[in-house]
C-alpha cells in the first residue's frame, strides 16, 4: 500500500512555495519600480547639471574662448555618490574644451541631444550655442540605490515568512482537528460498537464524510440486527420440532414393544420431514432477503408457474387438488424482469399454501395477467380463507393462523412478500372467487419498466 | 394418576402423550387455550403439562385464569420461551415448574413425579403402604419384598389410591383416572381391577365404600 499524501504536507508545502513565489515577484516589482523612479530623479538631476553647466559656459564664453583644460573640482565632501558624476564640455566640432577630473578625454557619447547609456555610464547630451555639454553618471550609483530600496521593501516581508508559516500551521491544525478526532474515535471504538460517530466540532468538509459514515454504520447495524433476529427466531422456532424429534427418539429407544418402537419411529420420521422443511424454508427466506447478487434478467412468469407446479405436484396429487392456469391475454408469454429462481420459489410457496390448506379434491386457479407496466400472478383456492384482520399478520415470519392444520413453517408468505418486494412488487390477500377461499395476488413491474427501476 | 397435556403441536403432543402413557399415566390431551381452561375448570387432574403458545388463548392467560378460579393442580410449563424473564413470568403466573423445549423425556417424567410428590407432601417417589411398595420410577410393585406383576390399569388404580391414603375416591374419579373422558368403560371394569389387586396383594389393601367408591386405608 502506498503511503497517502498528507493534506497538511501538501497545504504547508504549497503555502511556502506560493509565498516564496509571491515574495520573489514582489521583490522584482519593487526593484523595477525603484529603478524607474531613481532613473527619473537621477536623469532630472543630470539634465539640470548639464543646463547649469551650459549656462555657465555661455556666460564664460563672452569673455573669450576658453582654452581646453581640466577643471578640478573641489575635493569631495565624502558624499558616497558625489565622485561618480562627471562632465565634459565640447566645441561644435567635438573637441574637448573642459572636463571634470573623473571624465575621459574622449566624448562620452555621440553628440546627439538627449539621454544615452555608454559603458555603464548614463549620459545627458545638451547643445547650447557653440558648445556641447555632456553630464554623465555611473550606473553603479542608481543600481546600488535601487537594490537598497528593493531590499528595504522586501526585507520585512521575508522576515515575516516564519511567522506566516507558524500561523498557517496553527490554522491548519485547528482546521484539520475534526479529521484527527474522527480518526481517533474510529480507532478507539469497540469492534462491536456501531453507534453513530459524533464530533465535538465539525466542519463543512467533514460533515459529508461523517454523514456517509454514520449512514453506513446505521445500515450495517440494521443488517446485523436483522440477521440476529433471524437467527434468534430460527433457534426459537426449531425448539418445538426438535423437542418432538427428541421425544419420539427417546420413546423409540425406551419402547416396551416392537409396535411401540415402530409407532415412535414413524412419528420421528414425520418430525424429521417437518424439520427439514422448516430449515429449507428458513434458508429460502434467508436467501430471498439476501442482497440481490445476480443481475436480473427477463423471466417468463408462465415458465415460473410451470416449474413451481412441477415441484408441488406430489402434494397436489395426494390431495386430489386440480390446478388450472389462465393467462390474460390468452396464451401470451408474460415477461417480468427478475431472478428466475426467486420467482419460482415465490410461485412454489403460493401453490404449496393452496395445496396445504385447500380442501381435498378442490380446485386452485392460477391467473397470469398484464396491467399497464405490471404483471400479476394470482393464486385462488377454495380453502378456509384468511380473516381480513389477519391479512397483514400472515406475512410475518413464523406466524401461523392459530389452529391451522398440518405442519406449515409460517414462513411461506413471508418468503413470497420478501421476493415480491425485492422485485419492486407487492402482495395482497383478497377473498377468493365467490367470497370464499383465498386469493393471493402478486404484482410485479413488467419487464419493460426495468430501466426506470434500475436507475 | 391422571395428567392434562396442553400442546397445540400435533407431533410433539403425540410424543409426550406416548411418553406419559407408557409411564402409566392417564393422559388427557387438549390443543387450544380455551379447551385447556375448560379442562382445568372441570378439574380432576393430578398434574398439568402446559405449553404456552396456544391458539385461542396464551398458556399464561389460561394459567392465570385457572388459578384465579381456584385450580390447585400442580402445573409444569413446557415452552420454547427460554428467557429468564419468561420463565419468571410463567412461575409467577402460577406454574410449579418450568421446562424449556427441547427437553429430555426422563427429565419431564422426573419433574412430573416431583409435582406429585410435593402435592401429597411425600419425601420420596416410592409409595409405601404397609407391606406394599409402589415405585413409580421403575413402575414396579412389591408385596412383603416380593415383586408383584400388575397390569397397566391395575398399577394405575393402585397408584391413584396409594397416593391419597385414607381418602375415599368415587367410582367416577377412579374411572376417569384410568380411562379419561372418552375411554369406553365397561360398567364393572373398575370392580374387576379392584378384585385383581386384592387377589395379587392382600384382600384388605383396598376397602369398598358402598355407594361411593374405594379407599386405601392407612395401615394401622
């Protein structure tokens, strides 16, 4: 398993990178801004110096042409930038008339009025009457100034980086605390505890996770509760058949005569058959209520009824019950979308009930019908019927109408309903034909409407 | 001895009936709450084996009503309801004992014997009557130490009389405890059994109370 990326590391690393990028940009912008301002100020000073010089030269020229020479400036005043300003005065032909000590013999730049840059000197050239005046200044000066200005602007920001990082870390810790708490709570949880997780403080980001988690816990809990109830019910419901088996087995073992032993063994066999059937029905219900494993496929209800009839045939024959199947519309193949095995189990339980509780020699009518968007399967018998007030209770697991004959498990209709509901259908109980007997009607969505159900 | 069996499960009821009958009890078997209540109100049972999940009326309700109506017969509840609270509820409703399904038939028989022993205030299962000794576990009878072979109904009759020494039992009571409600009894069957017992044991073991019935007098 690869180690997951830490939110904290990503946020912290990202913040540092962004911070450095922004600071770099800010420093560069500050440097460029300072440079621009410095250029303007220094250029203005250079131009002013040139003009002052030109004016002086003009006044001086009235006293006759000056001999070429070098003007010695007064000693520097120890101002750091002072010595870096130089000038030259040239005649119209470009011959050097005067220059400051720091200036070269040759003109700084071609004799064209305006600013120019030569060999890291900034030069302002001015034509004034007979003279050209060039004032020059080393770029070092302004570069140094710009760097210092930019540094002054950026330094407090850089100094603030650690503080900002600490603040980000603290905020992040605060922001991610609910997540850490969630992890802690889940870690420390008893394995069997499925109670919802609650946090002292949550956030908009954790809330959906928490909701999803608690939803899952709730579903797991109710599934486990259902399983437990099923197991407990099964254990309870098996007690009576097992008690009967045990009694008959012990009676057989202690029998005083062969006839007694035989009678007990016969009853034991009947008890075994009943127990086997009960366990089979329990498994059928358990399977029916299990999550739908296989994908549903188109299933013919006609085929389902036929298969179920084959299974129930021995009991029907034994009790001389006649079954008729009628399709509406005539002989149409009625298709539903579902699990064929489960639907066969549903039909088998309906027919088995009819075979058990309908009077011997009576008739059972199976009806297959199509309604808009739905298919119906109904089984109608001529049995004792189910009182209206019991028509809901009979669907409960293990419920048997008091005094019912035979050894039914009380699970048949529970299985029928479970399977119907899983197929998006429903079951209802009505009076049979002529207000006697029972009609159980199962309604299932027709195959065509499966798209709507699956989405 | 005559027992009432209340059990709605056919197969289990048949098994218990077999067990009790083979242990030489006369068994009356009813399968619903209302019938059980009617039987208890009618009375005449030496013990009752009562299931709880009954059609018509729950066994606990049957028991409460019977007790409220003055029924004193010892009752053993036989139920699949095994939680402590359910057992306590059963005992508090008036049961004398509680057995959870599935159970062992030997235990059921032992507990039924306990109920009868307590009912007559005895310390042991064995009934001693002078030189006659009846063992309800081994289903054997001895007279002066010698085993005496008794027919099923002879044993049942002797058991019934020895369990209540000195108490006169009517012919109807005795016939019911031998044959139940629906057994077709020859009018002189009871007299034949008494005659056989006197012959196999000794003449004075059972005294005839003219016009009423019989009594086993406590030995002097």
